[in-house]
C-alpha cells in the first residue's frame, strides 16, 4: 500500500507538470522550421496511418497519396534549409561589408581561419594515434561521471544512522507541512531528476495538498 501511495504521488506530480507547464518542441531547435512544414508533416502522418488499414498496398490512390505527401514534405524541408542558409549568408555578408577593410579581414580570419587549431602528433609525451586516443580517453573519462559519485549510498548511510539514533527515542520530531516546506525551500533548482523522474521543481512548485500527502507518506 505504501508503494502504491508513493507511485500515486509521483504520477500526480508528473501529470500536473505535463498539463500545466509548456514544453518546447524539440523540432523548433531547427531554425529553418516553419508552420508549413508542420502541416506537411501532419499530412504525412495521416496518410501513413491510413495506409496499413487497407493492407499496405503498393499501388492505388491511398499509397499514391502517401508517397506524394512524403515527397512534398521532403522537398519542402530541403527548400526551407536552402532558403535559411541563403538568408544567413546574406546577413553575414552584409555584416562583414559594413566594416572597413582591416576590420573585415580581422573578423574573417577570426571566424573562418582558426590557424591555431592543428592536429596534434604528441599528447602528454605520447606519440602515435593509438597512444593519443588512449590519453584523450583517460583525460575526458570523467565527463560522464556524476559530480557526487555514490551520493545515494551516502544518503542511505545517513538515514540508517539517523534511524538508529532515534529508534529508542519516544519524542520523535513531527513531520508536518511546515517542516516539509522548510526542507523544500532548501532544495536546489535545475538539477537532474531522480529515477522516478521527479525533480525539485515538481516538489517546490506543487500546491499545499501535495505537501500534505508527502508529509503523511
């Protein structure tokens, strides 16, 4: 029952955030994307969804419509990328043209001629592609390591020690919404969520009702 209670709380927090917080569509990171591509993409989805309902034929009007939608969609993507690149190049040219000759070539070399970037033949005194790759791997192997390794085990040990220290104490502190609110106010934002996908923002910005459930839990 406790496990189900916990899962219900987590589900409520995630559902509330999904329905209340606007999420940026990842496709918008493509600077050349536009509303026309949204419509064409939806046409492809609709045509493709209809195709299996008739047995996925290789001919006929439904398959022809599906292929036409895909072709229009792909062609529109290529056109959008080409136009965006052309506009970027024109803006860049106009920006460079507004400078005097010395400033123009200074910016040009700074942007397009990074002469300082050269392929290395020696790294940490090691030569050869295999040795350089090994040294490079050793140098950046910690990039994907957490800032506080084994932090879960640390908190587990702290909790176990605390439980042992208060196990025989009849006057245990009362966990209420005020204590929970004080603890939540000390949490840091913009941190990765845990295994249950609940982040600090879920807990901090939830209403008082959720704090009642959390304190009861």
